[in-house]
C-alpha cells in the first residue's frame, strides 16, 4: 500500500522523492495513488485492526471465564446475564449457589443464599448456618433474627442462634434460646447443646447457673451422675473461691 511506501500495482518501493509529492506517482509503473483510495485503504486497515483486537479480547475473556468457572464456564453465563438483568428465579439462584459451592466461591454462595432468603424466609436458617461456618457471627445472628421475626420456628435455628449470640457476648439473649432448645426435648440429654450452654455460662462467670444446670441433668438418670465432671469440679472450685 502507498501509505507504507510500496506501489499497490507493481508492489515495488516508491522512491522517497515521489512519496513527498501529491498525488504520489510510482516511479516504476506510473501508478497514481489518489487521496480517496488512500483513505479507503486506511479504513480497511482500521477495520482489520478492530476485528483482530475484538478477537483477542474475546479469547482473553473466554480464558478468564474458563479459569474462574472451570467446567461450569458455559452454564454460568446465562445465570450471570439473568443476574445482571435482575431476572434470576429461585431455582436459578439455587443452581448458582451449587456451582459456587462446588468451586469453593464462598462469597458467591453466601450472596445467593442471602437472595434466596429474601425471597423465602424459611431459607434464612441455612444462610445463618453458612455464615456461622465462616465465623461471621454478627451476620449469622441477623439472619436467624430475621427468620424468627417473620414467624419462623425451628429447633436447629434456635440452637445456632444461641451459639451466634454467645459468640457475640450477648449472654442473656443466648440463654433464652438455649433454654428453649433444652425445653423442646426434656426427656433427651442434648449433650452438645448443654456443653455449649455451660461454656457460655462459665465464660460470663455465671457459675451458679452452670452448676445448677449440670446438677439438674445429673438427677435425670443414674448414667448421668458423672456428667461433665471436669467442668462441675472446676465450677465448684470457682464458686468456693468466690465466697472466701
């Protein structure tokens, strides 16, 4: 092309003196390059550059998509488009959460669970339990609180809410929910629940309450006589020391 110093007709290089002239005339074959043709060629070159650049961007985007989403790189595209447009249904959100869980994208899982919880409050305990696993106790407590505020009732949710409140140092409120969980199954020794309950009471130096809780359980059956013996002895030592 004339713009690069070669004649488009004979393909030979045009002399420097001829290049400076207007119009440019090839010193080999006499071909004349008009301004219109030069502009046309320039536009063609620009289009070619745009096409190749677009292909490179597409290839790079595809590579990033594959690296981020692995085997789900194609399946996640329509879900992302729906999310951008605000058209994700609950099944879509569930599937997105499953994919994110499989790829260990925890923020993505939590985000989907949160949106599902907004659509269906019965799913809020699942969000809270997931936040508990991530040690996000404040967020978890808010999720469980929202569930109960909307009329929810679930023993596991009550227990998890008690644990999240305990982690936040809200002892009085945590005790309320621990008591609810134990009262729901009075004939069953809920070992893990009681252990966490006693731990909360001891942390907040409520030794008399902890001592009574263990003592009451020990009275339920002969097999429970030595229940939490280590903790019970420690509590006795603490209460004795506090009186002296």
